[in-house]
């Protein structure tokens, strides 16, 4: 069964000036023709045009729905580009860290345990490096915190006293 990849591009909103193109519709047709020819030259096959709603921000808190016109193209992917194993790997749910270690150990052959040690050490080193770069706090005891203090000995009486400090 062939596999396809898709590309969605916005339809042109304005026409292009061209020799022999008169009026708005003629110029718009030239702009659309240019987009279609560019995509066709790159191997993309035109499928359809969709008009889809899109929420845009208006001001600080407002939202407005506008409609965007999109051109949908597709082309067949090369057979060697994606294998069934890669697709199956993408569709499986990610495993927790402990399950990943068990999966690595299960894949290792039982008769030759010596070469497996450096591989497991490399995996552990990569996990440790990723944990060090993570923004998450390490598991374990929480840091000891002292009493909450303001940092100033006395509270300033006015804004001028605060500015002087």
C-alpha cells in the first residue's frame, strides 16, 4: 500500500501582475497558477482546497475567528524512507524508565554478558546526563529552608526611605 506525505500551503490572497492578466480575477489566477506550478515541479500532486476556521488574538484578551484558505498537496513517499518497524515504533506508547532498562536487558543475549556491560553503562550515563540537564528537581529530601525574613532590618516608612536604601 503506498504511503503519502502531505503539504498544506496557504492559498494566495493577492493577485500577481503579469503580462496579459487583466483585472482582479486574472491576476489572482496567475498567482494561483504560480503556486500550483511550483508545487508540481517539486513532485507534489494537488488534492483539494480547504477553508478552515482559525482563532486569532485581537487586543490583549479578545479572540476572533477568521477563515483561512489552504491548498493541500500530496506525494508518494519512497518505499525505503519508512519501514513498517519504524511506523510500529512510532505508534507504541513510550515506556517508563524502569521498563526501558528491562527491555534493554531482555534484548541482550544470555551467552555473552561481557559486551553488554558497556552498553548498559552508556545508557545509564546518558540517563544521568539527561537528569542533570532537566529542570525537574531531584527526588529525595527537600532542601532545608530557614525562617521567612524580609531581608530588611526595618520596614521603610515611606517611598523616599525605600528609594534611599
